[in-house]
């Protein structure tokens, strides 16, 4: 893909502008959460306080929960029901069922909306719902969906669907060209303000098949990606709705809320999970994503299981993982064996040696391309979303993660982890220490600009 000279200049300028001096501060005070607000107890409802009482008998779990609450940008909500969705086919089936049942509105925000078979299927369904009188709004990212023809989105607009592009790749449409590297990487769907979806899955044909089809490194770049999404019912859906409206307004005028109850209806408890949606906004100093990851890593007391497709964390997070392993926590990490970004994979491999020496167990998923971003801590606190474990997600993208506090849900996430572990090959320290000199050179080289991966 050819990139216009102005875009290359913009990215270079952005690199200079965005080299935040706060990142030079000592690691003792994580600089990217220095301005994070602390939620007071008044942000908690009585049902929430009662739900947290379940963890009073486990001091370490309670500390972990309190740490997550301390760094989250939105309050924990009680009365949620959360379902794990694995890969494209299962996720699309669940989403399409809710879209077909929509009566008032459908809000869809995604990094990639492809024009292939999957994208066309969703486009046809959205158009059908619009003909039925349902409000339909679609927000896609200008770079993520760059390969989708404009004619595809124009066809949706002609059918009455409101379509917006987040930061088009054009100096005319995005005059602040130094912000072009700030992307909307969120994946959010809200139906009638009552059901929400979020996670790592885009609307694209790379998810046509399940990862269980074992496409391998050749076909797997184009199909059969392994990913994780969640379906949410309950009060946390309103947080997803608020995030959608935030992004929608950044891409144009705000929605005129004709009857607020239609977008934020009263929601009855649907389950017993505590949930908060933690989001990054590239235009603010709120660094909740980083803070909640750090809290989960440092508070883990028994198990810290991480599945991340693009793993290039800063030294503070790596230290938290190493220290957890050294104090006896079962720390495991699943990363890709192959990927669509070889540069990031080298950055991931550059972390292997120090993690393995500290006792972290590392696995590489072999049969499908890994795109999931999830963490489960002590079988109680789970994080699933769009954010990668890298500085771009923490500082420069708009991201959204669901944090779920539930032992039942945590057990399900651990089951998913074990299934992925069985499909992976372990990275052994002895073998890794014998890697080639050229591999070591590439690891060193990628560290020089790992901040911008």
C-alpha cells in the first residue's frame, strides 16, 4: 500500500510531538496514570457494596478488586450477565441475533469494517433494520478500514444509515495532521441500550472460520483468526453506550437525544457479575487501561494468565509480571507463533529471556493467528477488550476493555486459556538461550523504536 508523502510527514511530526516527557519520569510513579482520578465510595450503589462483600474472606482478592476500582475511569456496576464469545462465527451469530431483534437503535463502532462476505452480510442486515424504522449508526476508523471502498459506505448512507469515518486519512478532512496516528481501535456494538458487545473482533472476513479449523500460518493470515469477545447485559451496557456517543461526537456532531430513555433505558439486573468498561481516550490524560493492567499484575496472588496478540509492554508491566512469578504466582503468557505484524512479534520475543528466567511460562499459539487480548487473575478478575499490551494502546489509541469480577466468569476464562494452551507450544528457556545471533540483533533493534509499534 502506497502512503502519501504528507501522511509520512504527519506521522513523523506526530512522533516528535507525542514523545510525552512524562514517560521520562521515574518508574516508581507510573507517569501515564499520574492524573488518574480515584473513584469515591459514593460512586458505588448498595448492591455493589453487597456484591463486594463476597470477597471479604480473601484479603488478596479484595486488594486486587480495590486496585481495579482505584484505576478505573468508570464505576463498577453490579447486576451484569457476561458471556464469553470465541472467534468470529460464534461472535457474529450472537451479534446478528441481537441486531435482528432491535427495535429502537443499533450503534456499531469498529476499527475495521471490511467489504468482503462478512461485511456485506452485516451491511445487508443493517440496511434491513433501517427499512424497519430502527436507527442505525456506524462508525469506522479511517486507517483500519482503508481497504474498504468508499462506495461501500456510500451505499449504506443511501439506505438511510448514518455513517461516519473516524479521522479520515486526508489533510483536508483531518486538518490536525499531527493527530493522524491517534486511531479508534474500539469494537463496540450496542442494541436498544440493553445489550452490548466488545472485545477484539472486527467486522471482517478474517473471522469467517473458527480458529478450531486450524488454518495454519499460510491460510491463517487471511482467515480463522483466534479472538475473544463478550456479550453484556446489565448496567455496564450504558457505559458502552456513553463511549459510543463520545466517539460519534469526535467524528462529527453529537446525536440529538430525542427521548433519552430510548438510548439509556432503565436496566434491571441480569446477572451477578461486577463490570466496568475501562476506556482510553487519546485526547485526554486518563490512562485507566494501563492502571488496571498494572493493578491486576501487581495484586495477583495465585494465578496470572495472559493471552495477548501484540505483546510489547513497558518495563513496569514486565517487572510486575516477573515479580509476581518470583513471589510464587503461576504466571503464564500465550502469544502468537505467527502474526500479521512481524515487527511486533520480534518485540514480543525480545521479552522472552527475562520473563522465562523469572519463572514466567510462555506459550506460542501455532495453528491459528492469535488476535485475542485477555487476562484472568486469580480466577476472579478478567480483562477482555481491544487494547494491546503496548504503549500505542495505552497512549495513542481510543480503546475499550471490559473488566469482569466474577468467579464463574473467571473459571470460564481459565477454561478458554487452557484450551489455547493445549494448542500452543511451550517456549523453553534452554532452547531460547541458544537462539541465533541474528535473532538477538533483531530483538535489540526492535527495542529502539518499540514505543511506536
